[in-house]
C-alpha cells in the first residue's frame, strides 16, 4: 500500500488564535491529525490579550476544550497552551510553499529566525536579562516595555521566549547567555515538508494602525489610547490590575470618550468591523462597574448590536449603567496641553460646533487583514476580496477559491468570537471531507496497580532554576528515606526531549506505575498519564521562583509538597477504567429547512445515518422565500440542489408532517418518539440531535399593515418583484420602515437580516427603475462586515435614509387611498412627508410558539426572546445546554442564509465528531457511587451541573452517567458520607495529603 | 375556611377523647392504618406502633409527654423503599412533623399516601422524669399539661422548654390543645384537602364556636415565652460552649459513641462518614499524630465529628433535642446544635419543616448573594 | 518533611517561641483559574511567603467543608480556598456552591467561637497572578498576626 493513492489523514491549520485552536480541536477530536502552525512562537492570537468578554464579562476560553477524551488533552487553562495527542504545534513557522491537490497537498514550512527552540527553552528569562535592546510595544500595550527577546505572554505554553526580529541587532548576547543553547540567529536552509489533506487558514486580523488616523492624535496625545490598550491596562495580568490610570498623570479618569469606526466605514475601508460596537460597550460597562461616576460617552454612527443577546447588553449599558451614546462621527481630537485633557469638536443639533472635554479618548479600532496576509494567500493560491480578506463564496463562508483550502474567523471577514467559533467548527467539518478515513481514538486502559513496585520520584532542576532556591539534594535524600519510593531521579532538564525519553524508559523498565514528578508548569507530553499514576507538582513557578529569598523554607516546602504527592499516589486505589457507553451512529435532525437539510447532508457525507423530521409537508423553510442575495446570487438553485441531494441520499431518511414528541436518554443514546399527521408514533434512536426548527416572521400590527393594500413586507415585495406582480417601473415612490417589532420592549433583540434585505430590495428597485424614489426609515443600519458596501451603494444610488427614534416612530395615515408617512428627522428636526406607492415593512424574526413545547421535550431552555439557548453564548455557540443536542439556523438566532449554512455545518461537525466515537467515556477522573453507602438523598444529583447523576430507582441509589461526568467533584463535596467520590481523590486520600501538609 | 371542630370531652377524659377520634378514623375506614404511640403493657411508657386494628387504639397515648424516638424516622423507614399503597395516618408532634418534611426533601421518606395528624405539644420529659410522673399520677399527660399551663416547666426537657413551635405546621389534620380548655375538649382542624375529606368522612361538622382566635393567641404567647427560655439557655451555655478551650472541655466527655447521631431524625446516612473506612488508619498514622502533638486522644476526631455533623444537618435541625437525650455523658450537644442551626437557618432565611417547596439551602445558590465571601 | 516538635509540655502548653511565628497554611486551588494564576505569579517572579501548601483540586466546588475542618483540627493555622470568579466557573456553577458551603462553614465556626477568619475564600482568575501573590502575602500576614491555631497542639482534640 502506498501513501500516494490515499488522502492524508492530517490537516494543516495556519494561525493558532482562537479560530485555529478550535479548528484543530475539532479535527483532532474527529480522529484526524492536525498540524497547527503560527508565525508567532505562542498560541492564542488576539484573544489571550483580552481578559473578559461580553455578554457576561467573564473568561470562558477553557470551555472550548473537548469534554470527552479529557485525559488525553491538556486539562488546563487555554491561555497556557494546547495539548492533544492528535495536534502537533508548529509555532514560529511560516508556510512557504503549497503544492498538490485536495486530499494530497504537500506543504513546505520554515521556522522563523532568529529563533528560540521551544523544545529547549525553559522560559527562565536569562536571555531577556542579557538583551541590550528595549522595545516599546508589548503584550500589555504599555510603552517602555520589553527587550528584543521577551516572553510574549506570561502564561503562554510552551513557555518559549520570542525574538522581535525587527528590533533584534543579532548581537548574540542571548545566544551566549542561554543555559540550554536554545537560541539561534540564522536559519538552516531546509524547511519542513508536510503531507496534508486539507488546509485551514485562520490567521485572524490585525488592529487598524491608529497612528495613521492622524486627526485623533494617537501617540501624540498620551491620553488617546486604543481599545486593546484599554483592555490590557487594568487587566488581571496587565500592568495596573484592577485600576484604570490616565496615562499622562496616573489620575483615575472622570470622563472617557469612545470613538467608533476608527479605520473602517470610510472610503478606504468601506466595511464594518462588526465587533467594535460590542467591545466598546463591554469596555464601557467594565469602566462603569469600576467607576460608576466616570462619564463614559460612546460616539458612534450606527450602533451595531446585532448578535444574539447583544441588544439587551446595549440596553443595560445605556439604561442601567448610564453609559452615554452619542450618534456622531467625531472629526478630530485636540489636546489641552496644560492638562492633557482631550477636546472633541462636534456639531450639535442646530449645526453649531460644540467642544466637549474628556480625560481620556479610546479609539475603537477596526479589524484589518494582517500585513503578511496577501503573501500567505498567494502562497496558498487563494484569492482575496477588494479589502484584502480571503474571498469566500455566496453560500459558504468557509470555502476559499481553492478546493481543499478553507478559511475561518477574521481572516475572511471581520467578526466576533462567537461567529468565529461557529465558522471554525464549520471549516473543520468541511476539511474532514478531504482527509483520509476517520478512526476513533483508541483508549488505553491504565494498568492495575502493582503495589509492591513502589513509586518513582523525578526531580527537575531546570538548569539550576530550581536549584538556585531549593536544595534538591535534601529533597532527594528525604525521598530515599520515604516509604514506598522505588527510586529517585534528579534531572537537569526534564523537558529536553532526550531526557524525557530516558526518564520514560527508566519508568517502564523499573516496573513502577506511580510517579511523582516535581518540575514546572511545562507539562509532560501526553502519553505518560495513560498507564502511570502521575502526580505532578510545580516546584518552579509555584516554589523556586516565588520564594527566592528563603531557600531554607522553600526547600522545606518542596519536601512537603513531594510528601503530599507521595501520600496521594500511595493511597490511590485502583478502580477499573470506565467502560464507556456505545454510541448510536446516527443523528436526528429536527427541521427540514435550509439549516436542517445542510446539517443532514453534511452528517450523511461523513458516513452516518440521519433521520430528518419536518413538521410541515414541504422542505426548504424560510429560504424558499428568498429570491436573491445581497450580492445578487440566486439561492433557489442552491436550495433545490440541496433538497434533491437530501431526498436521494441513501443515508438520509425523511419524515414529513412529523413532530418529535419525546426524547429520553442522553448524549450518544437518545431515544426519540416521533408522531406523524395520523398521530401514529414511531421510536427511533439517535446518538446526536440537531435542532433546526427555524423561526417565523412577525405579522406587523403597526403602520396600517393589513388595512391598506399599499403596506407590505419586505418578503412580499421581494416575491412580488420576482413574480412580476409588482411592477417596479410603475413605482414612483417607495418607503421602507425598519425594526418593525424588533429592538423594542417586547422584543429586545435585533433581527439582524432585515437591513440587508431592505438594502437588497432597494438596490433591486433602483436597478429596475432608477427613477423610483426610495426612503428608508431606520434606527441603525446593520450592514455589518462587507454588507457596508451595499449601504454605501444604496446611498449613492439615491436611496434616502431617514433615521427615527423609537419614541418618535413614523406616522402613517391613509386618506382617499393615499398613503402618507410623516416623520421627524432627529438631526435636523425637519418633518419629512412622503406619499409612497408602497410602504414596505421589515418585520421581526420571531421564534415559533411551539419552541416552548419542543424545548420541554428536548430538555433544553429558551432565551428570554424565545430562541433556543446555547450552552454558553460565546464559546459554545452551537451546543445546547444538554450534551449531544446542537443548534443551528433561525432556531438559535436571527441570521442570514450564508450564516445559517455555516452554523449548520458547525452543528453537523460537532454531531459527526460525536458519532465517530465507538464508545463515550469521560476522563479517568469521573465520580463514583459507593452503593452500599449511598442513602439516595439526591444531594449529589442536585449538585451536579451536567445532569451526570441520576437516581437508580430500583436500587434507591445514585448512578453516574460517566459519559456526562466532567469530574468536577461537586457531587463528592455535597455527599455527606463519601458515597459519592472522585475516582482519583477520595476523602481519605485528601486527609492523608493534609496530614503530609501540616 | 378550613373545617375546624371542637370535640367535647368530659373532665379528665382528654386522652380517651383523642383516642376515640383516632379510632373513628380507622373504624370508618377513612385511613387504613395509624402510626401512633401505644402505651406498653407494662404501663406508662409508650412506643410508636403502626396500628391497623381500631381496637388497639384503646392503648394509644398520643399526648403522653414522652418522645423516645422521632416518628419522622419511623415514617422514613415506612416509606423510603416504596411509598405506601394504602393511606396511613401518622400522628406527629410538631418537631417530628418538621423533621419529616426535611426527610421528604432529602428523599428519605415519601409524602405519598401519608396523612399527617399533627398534635399540639406542650413539651416532653426525659424518660427518667416521665417514669417518675407515671408513678405519681395515672394520667401523666393531663398532669403535665396542668403543670405547664400553671407555669411549672421543671419537668420539660431543655429542647421543649425552648421550642418555638408548639403547634404543628404542614399537618393534614391538626389536633389543638393550646388555647383550649382541655378539661372540656380539644380542637380538630383540617389543614389540607386531604384532611378535609377525612373530617368530612367522619361526619364532623363545625358545632359550637371554635376557639381559633384564642388558640392562635395562646400559641403565640407560648412561643414567645419559649423564645425567652431559649435566650436564657443560650446565655447559660454560651460561655461553656464557645471557644477552643470550652469546646474541648465539653467534648472531653464525648466517647464517640455517636448516639446523638443515631437519635437525630435528620442524620439519615446509611453509613455514617465517621463509621466508614475513611477513618480506618494504620497504627503508623496514629503514632505520627501522637508524635506531632506529644499525645493523641483516642478515640480520635470527636471535635471533627461534631463539627462535621453540624455541617451536614444543622441547616435542617428542628431542635427536637433527641441528641441530648441520647448522650450518655451529658455533653451539651443540644444547645450547641440548636444555636448553630439557628444561625445557619437565619443566614439562609430557611425554616426547616416550613414548606416542602423551600429548597435545601446547600443544594441551591443565587448568583447575586454572599458577596462578602470571597471579597478581598 | 520532618515535623519539628515545638517543646509542647501539656494540654495548654504555650508554643509561641521567641522567633516570629510561621503559620502553616493550606490552600485549595482550583485547576482552571487559581492554579493558573499561581503559575502566572511564578512566571512574573512575584514573591510571597512559602507558608502556603497548595492542594490542586479540579474545582473549588470539590472542596468538601470537612476538608477544611480536618485541616483546622490537624493544626492548620489557616485554610484558603481559591476559585474562579463568580460566573466564570469552568464547571458552570461550582464556585457558587462553594460560596454557600463556605459561608455555612464559617457561620458554624463563628457561632462556636472558633476563629472563622482562619478560613478565607478568594476568587482569583487565571490572569490574576498579581492578585494571587498579593493574596498569599495578605493571608500569611493575617495568620501570622493571629498566632497559632489554638487547636494545633491539643492532644485532646
């Protein structure tokens, strides 16, 4: 068998930010291998610089880690690193050449030089002390920072130092200083050759360089900073944790202005960066929470809070926290040189110039493609759009112009984290189709304990980093004397590959299956934990480096920590590994619209059976009402093909006029009861469920809709134009009203697609009849991303946009069959009167009433707006709160056709990754029930956040569903008598550890 | 308006009156059995029994001022494995009823097909005092009633003298004595639909004016005086039971017999944590502890036992005081548990036994609360 | 490692020596936030006293109050529980449960006149290395001021 004829079972992911990490994890969890490369020597991209994220102002990055197969992936904060046996990190590498074809690409990568070898770098920092060059921009975005060799992010894993190639003088001081000889200045010629089946581009964005927007005085006025600088300054790991100082004088700012759209929505970059309104509101919120009396004023053009839950967040910032919002593009910022205060010139309602004074100005800079992006795209042979982002198709956000190469996140369009994660998951799903056969990860059970073999203790000196504080000799002596220690090994540098091989070899020769490793936060590569009971203690970051002044006590403490670890592993009982449950290799898709059909096709293509259940008698859903996209493409053909493929797919079974009336069981093993129109029921099994039930359009109750024939909806206009029932040539004047039933008290959310729909229909009308006068009454035009261009085009085509305030909606009256609209322009105060032939309304997208019933059947909740709730709004945007049930399409949130297809792809990927497992197991560290002790009080069941504990009614005791258990230990802490316990930390073990500690 | 009936009895016939009321319930087959204290053949002493033959109820003595075991416990045994298919009436003192409500929340008992017959309680005596009372008088219940009403609470257990719940809550049928001239009669009131249907089936109709108002007032007065007693009890024990020295001193009499835990209606664990293998240690361990402090007391961990038991059950402690009765060495466990329980319950705004709807404080949380914990 | 016997003579023997008292402290730190912050403190070389003995748990919600009681009865001069900030828990709600449990535990200790200030709960997120180091300094200092846990050397416990 030669490899040439088979597709490679590996993928290359370029860019290791949040998008790249997510793609890599998804592919790795689907059983394929991943090379994750980045030009930087660390992972995390922009995201790790941000401490908190809306909508809940929390960190939750760790939530994207896989929940199954936990023992094989790093169970640590993702800010520190990414460990997965199927993922190989190629950091500080650049792609140089791509050849071959989909399924069989041949890629050349080259490491960047000057270079710190991550395998050798211990992160000790001696190089930094030796470096004579200082730099002025760093991770914390505070001037006066680091040297030319520096640690980009103090939590980064691998803890490898970076060299700023531009600043580095190649003096070689660090090369000589490095104790592990990890640094080299020049590159060897040969690169790295990889065979991969698919390539995913996730290189992210660069912030717009605010120095080029000279009118704002960035870097000339100290108190003008960027949004990212504002993130870093008071961040937990920032330079001034928990406080916001004004750069010029260290005072707490009493007033702060945010200027939106810096570097976008202009002639040069006629697109919207999509995320800046929300990040500004988040930062404003956090400032208000820190300093309620500080005046925060956001200067914006359109407030684009179009994502799920965003409008509520905006309402809260404005109404509850008192953040001020001023609709105005600020032309320039001036500084009062006496005080460092900033002066913002603006026009008031009457056109007068007024000047407001602020302590600080924050520039909400937009997203731009990175400097090297163009070159990367050339190497990959893919096209970019006119703004320099990767070009994608009208029906796929993740396919590039070259087959087998995919893109996700901000490399293709500016977007926020949640949308990026959806795209990343979808891209992984598409890439899987080009990789060699999928196989489930093998599970190696740990060996049963051989008590007499004893434990090994391995002490790492880390090239003297530990030894300079701690007397390791003394620890070793102590260990030799301690009972049950088979041998003690002191090594110079455990993470050196050579040393590591030797240590592992000795471990397996000696027959010990328990070991205490005293080293650092650099974790041993995965693979060791599987058959050895390892207790890892960190004597570098948590000891040698923090107790430098007191070697004696630090040594005593190190001894205790080793002793505590020995106590723990000595008292570790052998419990046979969880068997895991089998997985039903098929999915149930609820809903036969665009989302459901897309997901069904994608899952079937991965080799799994799919049952599609549609309530009505037709497939296609809302997409059937769309006749063209904003770019002019025809979605009907796409939909028809999709319907055909689904109907004829051998692995897809369709059930029309059918509803899901019951779901029991859990992830991997759902039992679903279906009911058809004759009320006959059928029971089916599914390993995963996809909810794609769609949403409807609200029926407007305002603006004389239903009472005057001239008043129609955008959908009716579109259908009328398509069928010719509405003759554009005969239309003299058309008015449109946006946000009909959206963004109000009853429905505090944005329906997201209506502005684009209005722009599309307005442009179409103008195309058909340039003479038609079109007036759009709007509140904020939500032309996020590249939709902005169409907003510009519409204005250029003469479409008139008149804003209205929700308190002063346009008034519509009908007299003698003449429709009249009156509105007051909030800027000029002028009254606009229009007598259009048609008034076109943009009604809200509303969740169907039967969501409530379905949500009960599925055991998952709805948001306050009635859409299906996801597990976590930002980091798990496709997962429902119940494991194994995924959301996509309008059931989850308002979104357009392309976004729906993307989310359906993401849901399909997550379902397929799940279905590809032969058995579902959690980690080794799941919880157990001692049935003899259990009184059945159910306190553990109440404590479990994952519904992993249920009552065994027959026995009257608790039972653990191991596939759902995440090993958090909440049950064990709730159980009064130890009947619930963690497999690897029982009460007595803990008591023994305490004894050793005290 | 709930059905409330005054059942009249002749002077000195209170017990007989209550018994015939209970008997009529079984006779008319309103319920299939009753869990009620019966007087033992030896006389005086009572023991709870599940009675199906109405004739046996002649020996019933639900008013006897003695509580050797909490009926809550027994109702738990009766229903935990599987709820009763037939209707069983359980005659409960207020503290027993409150404990049973907690046990139901802890899934140790089932509410299904149980009818709670709550009885007003002026308090109970220790076994020793009760035996003495039985020797002194043929009608100990009435005698004690008389004494307590006249202000002589000397025979009551501490737990009863400080009990602020003399009247049952959450009963289906309440038997009222407080505020009623017990020489003439007692009160029966239906507090639920279930209770209504029983009383209706018995053909009980409101007759003479029922002294509801008087009862309410008397209950409140009694509770108030008990609160006063409670504060006195706290101040009496405050010094003795606070601080390391005092606690070690009072617990020095504890022999780890764990009788308090056995007697406690809320310590429901099948196997107590402190009897489990978690506390089995090798000799080396004990020697290690001895070396650390110079000596180690055996049996070990008595303070830890009591602190942990507090942590496990004090939020639900109903203050029945059976722990105190069970202690062979008079360790003042009742005042300690009562006081700690009260503080915990106050903190969570929780009243054990108040309602089946109230969630157990340590099983739930609110996102916005306890900001002071974790503050720096 | 080796326990230093501090010349205890009897049940009420005073152990406070001439030297400054060094408290023995136990910390239960959650894997996701506080342990990560502890590493961050190390990477940035922030110094704090070595008195704290860290025990890593997956979630602060896994800390059974009996662990804290056991530590105190075994002579810990202070116990600190470090978890993810409210709302941030990797396990959805573990820290909220911890908060209630520890509030209850502290109330028990306080009511009995046992020093509940020896039990600290702190929310320290993964990025708060400085807060971790500061908290360890403050905790050690506060416990040093308090002096030895009176339960420490009682044989009759």
